[in-house]
C-alpha cells in the first residue's frame, strides 16, 4: 500500500497557493505600480502616437523632446532635444527659429538633465503643431527611422510634410533676396558721390551676386533633401526664375526644420554681405588723383 497522498503533495499545495496569490495579490500590485508610474498608456505601441513634451523654464526658454520623468530624483531627462533660437528680422515671418540640440561646440550626448527647480511647467506638444511638424521634417532630413516598436515611437515626416517645408524655405530665401534688392534700389535713389555710370555698374554687379547667392541656397536645399546632382541642377534651373518673378510678402510665418532654417539664415548672411559691400562702394567718393609734382 502506497503512502503517497496527493492532497499533501507539496508541489500541488504550492500550485494552489500560486493560483490564489497571482490573481488577487500580484496582479493588483503590478496594476498599481503601472498606474502610479509616469508611463503614459498612449505612448505604448499600437495605442497612441509619439508623445513630445515641452519643458518650459522659469527664464522663458523652452525645450522639446522625449521626457523621462521617473519622479525618483531632482532632475528630469529630456532626449532628442530641440529648442528655440532668436530669429528677429528673419524672413520666415516668425520671431524664433528651431535648433536641434547636439550641434553645439561641446556636442552634448545622452540627453539633457534638467533640475526640477528650474522648470515652470511641462506640457504635451500637439502632434499637428508647428513645433512637431518642424521636428518631423528634421528627422526626415536626418534619415531617422521611426522606431515603431519603441514605447514612444518617433514620427517622421512623409513627402507632403517635406514638400511644404521645402516650399516655405524657398519663399523665405526669395523674400530675403527681394529685401536686399530693394535696399540697393533705395541707395540709388539718393544723391551719390559716384557717377551715374559707376553706380549702375556697382548695382548690376551686386544684383548678379545676390542672384548667385539665391541659386546656391536652392542648391543647398536640393542637397539637404537628398536630390541627385542631375535632379538638383534641374530643380535650381526650374525654381530660381519662379522666385524672382513672384512676391511672397503676405505669406504666414512657418517654423522651419533646423536644417532648412540654417540654409535660409546662411543666405540672409550672404545677402547682407553683398549689400554692405555695394553700399560702401556707392557711398564713398572716388579717390581724386593727386597731381604729380613739377620738377
């Protein structure tokens, strides 16, 4: 006769305890930890889109990116960071431009750690906002993979979003060119210390230089969005005449992706250099030759 009693088997007893403990103790504990954590259910795969956060500082600065707020330390960690720069006088029609963090001289890496006592507020960025669209286009230009299996998958702009920003950059370059040409025209309306023929020659040379800057800026855009050399040349030849023949002064401002904004800013800088050089030549009298002394 066997002495084995199934009801007293330790393995069976442990199994019965586990079947009772798991549903009534472990699962509620896990659910409580999930609810009390800072994990947003909308950021999970197949649940929601990307969750971009705006961290607003007490001094008025704002940073945008993926926020890691575990609540266990005195700092927040922001990754894939973008921030505003002052763009007063820019032709984008906005007082600010956008910069991707990581291009600074010290090349920061592994996120941005922020002291909590410097933070005024943390808000979620709307995925249809100008900030989100500029970031998505920048990722497209950087060839960033969306990363669909991430807890907070990144959104990358498609061809329509890229085309919208490309056109906005073209028009900003055209507006800056028109402003530089208008400045030259106003100078020629003044009484200048140079002859009419010299003024016309200086102005024509400056106008040609300004057009060259515009074409080079379009070539930079073509290179940035990944066009082949042949396609880039065709693009510049087709687009450049359109920018000279139309006015884009009444268009609303567009927050450009950092890479496109940098191209516009560079073109504006070169426009200014050409205009300053021409203004100096137009407003300085020609040197009067000194007569040779007689023996």
